[in-house]
C-alpha cells in the first residue's frame, strides 16, 4: 500500500528538487488555499487489487530518493483533482533537465480518471491580459485516451463576468514549459506505478521460477524414463532379430521336411501305380512306321480284376442264355434264372466301380508323368522350390495348355495354398505372346477386384523371372466337379439344384459389379469343391470384362475355350460378334444336363474339338432332347431348355435364371 501524499508535500519536494539544480521558483508564485489542502489530504491511497499490472509496460527508470510520488485516487464516482501549482510571468528560467526525461505513454492505471489543472496567473508589464497554463489528462474506458494542452485567457463579458476564451497564439517558450510540466507529471506517475508493478512482477517471477524448477524435475524424470524405454526397445529389437532368425530356421526346416515327405509320397505313388497296373491294367504304346514317320498308338491292356469280372460276366450270360432257350417254367429253373440276373447286375456294378478306379488311376498317372517334365519337377536339382522364402511347393495338382498348378504350403499362415505358375514360352509367335499376356493380366486384375465366397481368392503374386510369375490362390481340398462326376456317376436332381444355385450366386455377383464379368470358360473342371462340398469357381484366364453402362462386349478371341460348353454365337464367322452373360448361362445348362444324365447334350460322342467344329454340331444345336432315365421334373426340363435356347435373345440371362421356379422353389433332399 502506498502512503498518502498531499499537494503541499508534492510542491515542497518540487522546490527541493529545483534548489538542488539551481532553478528555483519564486515563493510568491505558489499560493495554496485551505480548501485545496483539505482536498489533497483526503486523497485515498492506491489499492493493490485495483491496479491492472498485466497491461502496464514498465519503461521508466526506478525512482530515486529525491523523486516525488504523484497522488492517485480511485473511487466509484470519478473525482476531479485540481492543483494550482504556480503562477508565473514570462521569463527565461528553464526547468531542470531531469524533468525532461521521456517515459512510455502506455503506462496506465485502471479505472482512475485523473484531471490535473495547473494555472498560472500573472500580469504582463502592459497589464493587457492574464495567462492561464492548464494541463488536462483524461482516462476513458480503462485507457488514457487523450492528452490535450490548452491555453486560456480571462475576459469580461456583457454581464460583467469573467469567462474563458482560448488564446489564439502561444509563444514557443510557453509551449516548452507546458511540455516539460506534462512530462514531469507523466514520469512521476510512471514512477509511482513502477514500484508497485516491480514487486508484483518479482513475485510472479519467483512463482515462474518455482514452476520452471518443477518442470525441470519432471523433464529429468521423463528423460530417465526415455532412456529406460530406449534400452528396453534395443533389447526387444535384439530379441526380435534372434527370434526372426529362429523362425526363419524353423521355416527352412519345415520346407526340408515337406520336400522329404513329397519324395516319400512319390515313392508310395509308384508302388500304388504298380498295384493298380496289376489290378486294373495299363496303357501300352506301340510305335509303327507310316510314310517314313513313326506313328504311336495307345491301347488299354486290362488287368487281373477286369479280366476276372469279364470272364464271370461271360459265364453268367452263358447260363442265362441256356435257361431262356430251354423255356423251363419250373420253380428251379426260374430260381436259377433270377439268381443269375442278380449276379449279372452285381458284376456290372463292380465293373463300373473298376471303370471309375481306372479313370482315377489314369488321371493320377497322367499327373505323375507330367510332373517329370514340369517346371518345378522333383526330379530336377532345383525341384520343389521354396518360393519367396515362404511357399514350399509340394506336388503338381493340375496342368493346362498354358499354366501349371501346384499344391504348396504357406509357412507364414501354416496353411495349404494353390500356386498357379504362369509362364511365357520364348518359342511362341509374337501374336500368341501378346494374347497370352493380355489374358493373364486380365485374370490378375479380375481376381484382385472380386471377393466372393463362391469364387477362389487370390492371396499373393510372386515374380519368378522375366517370363513367368506365380499366383497364390485359395486351395480347395475337394475334387473338381468333372472328377466327381466320373467317380460317382449320375447326381440326383435335388443335389444338382444345390450345385447350380451356388454357381448362379457367383455369376449374379459378377454381373452386379460396375464392370460386369463373363467367365467364358465355365465347365466342370473349373468348378471346385471345398471340404464342406461348397463350390468354388476358378480359372478366369479367358474371362471378358464389360465396360460400365454396356451390356455386351465384342468377341475378339474366337477359337479358345472348351467347345462343348460354348453357345452357337461363339462359332459364328462374323467379325463383330457381341456376347454377354448369356454365354455363361449356356455353359450352366450344359453342366446341369451333364450332372443329371452323365453325358453332354451336344457332341457327347465327339472325342476332339476339331471334329466338333468340323461337323458343326454346336452350330446346329437348335433343340435339346432328354433321355427317359433318370426321370426329372418339368421345372428342371424348362430350366435346361431356357438355358440352351439357340437364339441369344430368347435365352435366360443370369437374373432370369436365378429367379426361375426351378432355383427358387424349396429343395427337397
């Protein structure tokens, strides 16, 4: 708290200051009335909480012992403080130089409105006029808005009363004196607030120092924790490198073990083939010269079981013929005939089973022989490679005209995958190379784009060399539909409906995409089964993409695909052939017919595609005929007929086929 200061003490301090600097004001010029003394004594001191220190900038120097303190007053009602300091005449006396020190104008005191009047009355030698020097300072809205210096003179008006009138001209020396007085009181007010603000700022600095010390301690603790964490991270990294090395060793061990297992399986396969050869038979190749060339022909030599069953069938048929010739109607002969007929049916069933076993045997033997000459052959030095230090090749499971499919093991996810090797033959003509590259890149694009439970998924793509790469696909543990048909024969209508409905779900998904997709090579060999006998469509190598806002695409690759499952429009000789999803519906109708009747509706007896095209069997497939057995429902017949309509416009599309009665009706198993 500041002490009270009166105007008398203020003026006494001013006189002492002037005496010390040899600039004394005349004593006669200072006149202080009793009222003014009372006013100065009633001035309240400054309160600490009434000064806004944050908005004050301290630019004044700290006050000395001889400096005066300007009385400040703050109350709810603004008071006006008038101090009549001195009256003087025009003279050449100058104020001390220390009073002319400039201070910052931005120092302000909050909610104080200060008015200081300083009047100087004197008469000139000619007694013409009185001069009044006044200094006015206003503070409005918590800021000192305006400082104005005015000079007035007294003059009597008509009512014989004095009034103030502004003097037009003020001499330069008078202006200088006014300025020095203004600067003096300004500096004194700054000095008055400086001491108060200094103490408060020092307190704030001490508080800030305490905060900084606490923050420094926290920072040091955090640095220690950071060092500990860095040490832990370094240890974890070392452990991670060690564990990665151990994992890689384990993966290498797994790959070595899988190679050894595959070689052992290969030896077991050789033993199994020898057993089946004795039991079922074998293929014999005969080379004969023809027109200065060696011609090779194959024929099947039957094994022991085939030979025995056929001998039994002949003997059984002989006994049946004897009984029928004698026309004996006695009970004994009828009983014998009935027993021979039952035996014949059993022998025929066993013969069919042997035929199925023969097909499996020939299929596996064909793969076994192809494995000898394939790219990742186990007979080669670098056979059964460990691709990308992740996928271990185990065995060949399929081979087409342009690709090879292997069973592999993923050492990261510890699951079986299918590895489709796609390679470009350097000896091919440039046109075949370009079309092959176009089809493979399209297949990769489609597999990356689609994601459906009824379609085989693409997991990864690995580059082998400049001319080959591998697609890592979902592995299906079950057989394909073609192998299943040859093994089991006819499939009942209710189970066939389940298979066809799953195929239609996949086709429906492909035709709801922005860019619709035509599979174009839908056949039983490209429909796989998983462990739960759910279907998976694979092999999009010949697929077509229909651009957005279109319902068709031009056929540019005639002569590819499997001809028994392609519609008539694919065999037209026109250059501009437009196809759509109805190509896949024709293929679906052929598949359903083959599932139920165990034969193809068109060209079943044709052994080669060349003969199929030469005889124009598909081009003349105007209608479909159904055998008497097995019997099927009329809804199934209508569905097959609408799928195999000759004209493309009359044929079902994917949406019509899916919403047909045959598919939507309840399935009775």
